[in-house]
C-alpha cells in the first residue's frame, strides 16, 4: 500500500492556529488607524459578468465572490482544487493530481451526498451539483489557472441563467482577452522542493500578446509543469516485460507468490497547457473572439496513505497511470443593436481519459470467499483500465438590454448535445498461464469432488471461456457504456427598477432534456451464470454477456425572484428565492435473475431539486473596506447519490430530503501604507431531514436517518489573507503575501452508524510569499505553501457496503506537504 512518512502534526481540531489568528488581528484591529493615516490607499472596483452584463460586484443582488488573477498568483492557486483556500463556505477534497480531474468535487453551501474517493476512478453518471464554466464553455475540467482575469464564485442555485447542474452554485473561469493596444510578453520559470519528495517540481510559463492591427490581437500562453511525488509504496508487485507477476519461488509456479518491491515518489505528474485567443473588433459595434486551449496531463498514482500501518493485503499495484487530454474551442460573437447586445456563443469540448488502477482488494476477497471464483490463485492481483471520451457541443444565443431604463432584461436560448463513451476492462495478471498448470484446479476439486486437470478445464466445464482463450490474456471483465444528453432551454430574467434604489428581478427557465444510456458488459469466466439471455440461450453465451439500456425525458421549469434595495449609495440589502435542478437518467443496469443482474428499481434515477431562500447585505465603508454577509436556507429533495449496487456496479439512486442552512461573511480592506487584508467565514449546517434507505436485491446499500450530517461538509470554514506592496525606489518594488485557511471536521458517509463511517479532523493551512521587482522587466518571488507541514486528510475511502467483505478499501488522501519554491519572471511590455 502507498504510504508517506509522518508529517508535522498540528492541533487541527481547534479554531484557528496562531498564524491565522495573527492575520485576523492585523486585518481587523489595525484597520482604522492605518487607513486614517493614508487616505489615498483605496479599494479598486471589482467588475463581474455573472448576470451576463458588466456590473460592479456590489450591484449584484446575491452572494458572489470574485478572485482576481493577481490574487490567485499571490496565493499560489493554480487549480480549482485550491480555490477553497481563498473563498469561505467552499470545500474541495484534494485527491492529488491523479484524481482531481476525473469529476468535480466542489462543494458549495453544504450540498453533497457522494464519496469523492469513488469519483477518482470513472466518470459519474450524475452531473455535479456545481456547474463550471471556462469562459463561455459549460464544462468541468481542472484547468491550470494561468493568464486568468478572475474567477467568479456564484453561491446558491443559478438555474435560470446557467441551467441543469447549477444547483449549489456556479464557478466561472474568465481568461484575459487579447489586447489590440499593446504588445505584451512574459516568461517565468519556477523551481520548488516538497518535503518527503526526492525530486523537485519545475514549471515554465510563457505569455505573448500580439496586436495584429488597431482592431485585432492574438494572445497565446503556454505552461509546462513537472510535479514531484511525495508518496512511497512499500509492497508493489514486480512485473516482467510481459506484465506477468515475477515469482517469489520460480521453481514452484503452481503455489508461488509474487515478488514485491518498494517504489519512491509514485504520485508524480506532468502537465502541459496551451491556449490561444484571437479577438477582432469587426466594426465599432461587432466583436468576434475565437479561443482554443488544450491541456495534456500525465499522472502516476494517487496521493494517499494507508489508514492502518499493518495493511498488507491491498494496493499491490500502486501505480495508477492516467493520461487526460482536454480540448476546448469556442467562438463568441457579440453585436450592439442599439437597444441591446446580442451574443452568440458556440463551443465544442472534448475530454479524453485513459487510466488504470489497482482493484486487488476486490479480487483478494472474492478469491478467499470461495475457491470457485479464482481457485485460490496464489498471485491474485487485479488491474482495472478505463478509456473514456466526452464530447460536448453547446450553442447559446442571448439578448441583453442596455441599462438605464425602468426595465432591464436578459433572454436567451440554450442547446447542448453531449455524448460520453466509456470502456473498461479488468485483468488478473498471470491468471491465464496459471490456470493451464496441472493442479491449478485442486481447490475446486476439493470443494466439488471433481477431477478437473486444471482451472481452465473447470471454467470451460461450467460454460465459461477458458482464460487462455481470451484476447487479451488475463481479461476477466469488460464494461462498455454509452451515454447521451440533450438539453434545450429558453430562459429570461426581467428587472424592474421600481425606484433608483429599489429593484425587483424575476426569472424563469423552461427546458426539455433527453438522457439515454446503453450498457454492454461481459464476465467470461462465469459464462451462463452471468448472462442475461434466457435459458437455454444462456448456455451458448460463453462470455456471460449482459445488455441493458434506457431513455429518460424531462420537461420542467425553474423560477427565481430577487429584490435589492440600496439604503445608501454604498450599502445594499437583498433577498432571493431561487431554484436548482439536476436531471435524472438511466443507469442501464442489467435486469434479470443472473448472478450479476440487478433489480428493476436500479434502472433509472430521478431528478433532484433545490429551493434556496437567502437574505444578505453588501457594501463599502469609506472606500477602504468592502464587505458582504448572507444567510441562507436550502431545501434539497430526491437527493441523487452515487453508489455501488449489490453486484458492485456503479449506479445512481435517489434518497430522501436534506436541508442546508448557514452564514457567509467576507471582508476585504485596504489598510494604508501598501497593506491590504481579507477575511472570510462560512458556517454550514447541512443534514438529512428524512429517514430513507436504498436497497437492491434485498440488500441495504445505504441508509440514513433524519439529523445525519451530509458528508464532506465542514461546519466552519475560515480564510484570511494579508498583503503588502511598496515601491522602495524608482527601480525596486517589494511585495509580500500571507494567507491561511481553516476547515473544521467532516464526515465520510451519510449514515453515521454505517461500517467504515469516519470523522476526518479539521485542519489549518498557511502560505506565504515575498517578491522583489527590479526595473520594469524582472521579478523574483520566494514562496511556501503548507508552511506548518500540516497533514491534512481531505478524504478517506469508505467501505463500500460490507466491512467484512471489503476490510482494506480505506485509504486516506492527504494534501501536499510543505513546498518551498522560487519563481523568476521576465516581463517585456
């Protein structure tokens, strides 16, 4: 099993640690006197486009956070996984580079029912509760956050403007646009050292902005990152060139185990990224922007450690290689038609992933359960390989009225066509060769009283396919799933400015959605016992094939009602009611009486919905302090939960109801003399509000009682930042930054009485940096993340169902240890 050396332990159960307390004290206690002595140091306006029009963040009548690209760089935030360090009320379990790109694990306002660890292995069938946009492209991908103008975090349901999946909120990544007015180029290199890592982490970034004419420009940026691993494996199987396990005792191939070895820094990763954008001001009223970007990620293993030091059974194959390539293309056209702006956004996205991972705990338990499964194969290991491709075509056409009238509106149409192809297969390395050895059926003969010469004869005798006859060899399972999704919607929001201070907004979205799913899987060793064909046709199905499919149609609507009132030009109150919707679908499980079939109640899952009630206040104080506060209550019905059914196939089930309620507070201030500070706090109370149970074939897969906490939802989150920037001379500048974030404890499952239920302790992380600029071109920066070398366990693998059957499938995913680095950049303007 992979394991890391013990890191420095910090008291993580108490709020907050010394560094965080110091930052808060400076931010709050030192503000008045510092500001009074330097009134020229004032807040800059924060502009967002969440409502599809350019607005000051204080004029948006709901809770929204905007993090600038400069703030991301100062805090060394390079992916969405790290965004929780800067924005309170958000939790993103960090599973490391190997797993962070598979599915979105972003949790906003406490809405979560899934185990994020299971998301690391294959695309989920249910869509995330938080929708993610890369500029105008609605797609989750854990992109490198380079050349970013800002990241907008919209809390609460955003269904009217952003559609299905925007249930808990929406995150928008906004890139810098090409600039026709100036030439710009920048190159930077970075080298960092991580505790417990044998090698360094190295990064190179480049940016080029080229004016083509007075009305057109091309902007390109690229990056390459070699991330050092810090996790070691102590019990890895040695494989030969033919991917067969090396024998510990070569003289006895029938009974010999395998040789093992220790591996160092197995969770290393490589990432390359390229983006180009072309902007053309066709006429004074018409703009066109084309953008293309590609990210190519290679990662080797999960950043996890064993929960038990005595663990010896699982993770015999700790390397879990993953290769993901993401391509995003978009064309945005906008035209000023006088009374409004018309915008067309067309995008195409492709996410292709090839991965492998260890499934040995499953095989080991099946092998020990009965000799009839694998004949007590002495070198039992399992590799699971996945190949998935997601294609998405999106067209959105909207009309946004000009401001300054009594009525403002946004109306639009939306179309999305998405297909996902998933192919998986599982192998038992060396099993085909072993099954042909004389005596390999001895354990079977003892159970059945038969006289098979080898295990291959036994498999063929029960109607299955002899392992040595399969191609490729050692394959014991295949799974092919084809999913389709079409979404057509009409939406609109109308704002009535009752008075200059008071506005009322109503919104609606009407949508028509089709979801389809087809499944074909084989279990060749089981033959007829795993076939969905009726007798006697199943006797000829030597592959144990199961075929299933289904289609769901949804037609519904969402509403929004919002009102805001400006008590003063710098103080606004607001109240919001909004709805969120996540479409259902077809699990396409094989239904029947075969050994690997499921009950009819697993065929489909229904939509889940959220109703959000929110009141808040936001404003500024004397142009040095920006603040916002909100309280909310959200009702979640028909909760979608990603599970494993009675035959260990992934599927989605509906649960009962839950409520999440809480408080969000953010402060941002300019303190004078070059100092700035920020403080954020989030309180979340998210619990199940009805008893429910999910069953399949008479087995209870999950149960919950009213009052159970929703998993991976911290009750309290706290963020703080402190910055300093000063011109030391005409050619020398100094900048410094410190940030800290706290997350209280979380639970790993809905049901607190379930086997494997855990409470993961809270923890605090601290980062700091200091930089020096020389002249107009050079800048050097020294930084440190996880300054206290905190062991932050962000997630832990839960027992799937039966603690006795799967005793070892419980790993802890830990955050990256202390990392110290230096960045050198050259900027040519």
